[in-house]
C-alpha cells in the first residue's frame, strides 16, 4: 500500500500555533485511509479527551479534522467532521452550503494517537458507501483551537477571503476512479 503525505497549510494572516500539520493518505480497493498528523508544542491546544465513538454536531467549533468529498459532476458534496474525542458528524449538501442533510452512513472509523508533541487522528472511509461517486475531489482540513478559544484553520488549499472549507477552491486533491484491468 502506497502512502502519500501532504502538508496542511495554515490560513494566512491569522495567528496560529507553531505546528507541523500533514495528512498521510492511503488507498486500497474501496477504502480511503487518512491520518491527520500534528507535531509540535501541543500543550497550549484545546484537545478533547478520547471517548466512545458517537455522532455529534458542532464539532467544527473546536479542534477537529474534516474531509470533504465532491464529485466531478454537479455541485453536491459530503462533509465529515472527526474529533480527537472520537465523535464524528456527516452531512450531504446539494450545492455550496445549501440543501444540507445528515448522512447516516458511512460512519467513519476513527482512531487516535495522542502523546507529548504528537497528535494523530486516523479515519477510514468506505468509498462505495459515499453518496458521491468516483472520480472525486477532496478537501482535507482541520480546525485547531487553543486553550484561550482562538482557532486556526489548516487545509490543503485555502479559498480567498475568510476561512471557508466548503468553498470549491478548497477541493484540492483528485481521487481518480480505479483503473480497470
């Protein structure tokens, strides 16, 4: 299995913690695995304790990792939020920030590694269970909250203006359909 590593970039012009942030991506037939990795001084960050996996709303208001999936055709996309607490949320949109609905499946599998100077959140998606078909574009990003409540925004690519992970410019990674034999 080949693993690709891509750096997450902080939103320019906003205060941010001194972190290295990256995503490690691995794909097998029908499965996409992502590891969000943060290295640096994490002592000033607000990181929720690990708990039991459960659906929860409002995760983007605190430290969480996000994955957006958008097909090459149409404007529909999905959003997944995954917290270091192992809480998660999944939504489907008909178009940019409109026509929102809860996704019942697929429930992402979330794993956490948390030790001094290192936080990693792993997530696994069954691609065939997504309501978006391959090929698709991905937007991979994270919100990092410090203990004073300030947030920094990290993504593969940022849209102009204010931080907005839903913006089409943020869907920066191509995920092609599998090659047929």
